């Protein structure tokens, strides 16, 4: 798989929030980079956008996790009122 193909695959997986496919695509991207294929400016920029997208996904996941914790504590609080 070329670096461009792996990058496109990673972009698609990130957009779909398909973490398993994203992991496979990022491994393929790393392998392509390790093979000596030089990244173009376009590929470099796409990698930067992927990083920003991953950070945004991480923030959303942390927020969602905190929110689920709040709901769980609220439910537990309701149970102890009875």
C-alpha cells in the first residue's frame, strides 16, 4: 500500500470513527513511511490533519466518558433515595 493510499484509508476511518480500521490504516501509513517512500507536502499536511482529528476524537471520547460517569452517579444517587 502506498503512503497516499494509507493516508486516504486513515482519513476515511477517522471520519467514520472506526477505530479498528484507523489503527490498521495508521500501521499501513507507518509501514509506507518506513519503506523510504518520501512524503509529499500534501501527504505531510494530511498527516497533520489526521493528528488534529485524532486529538478532537480523544477530547470527545473524554467528554462522553465523563458524561456517562455523571449519569451513572445520578442513577446511583436515585437508588439510594428509596
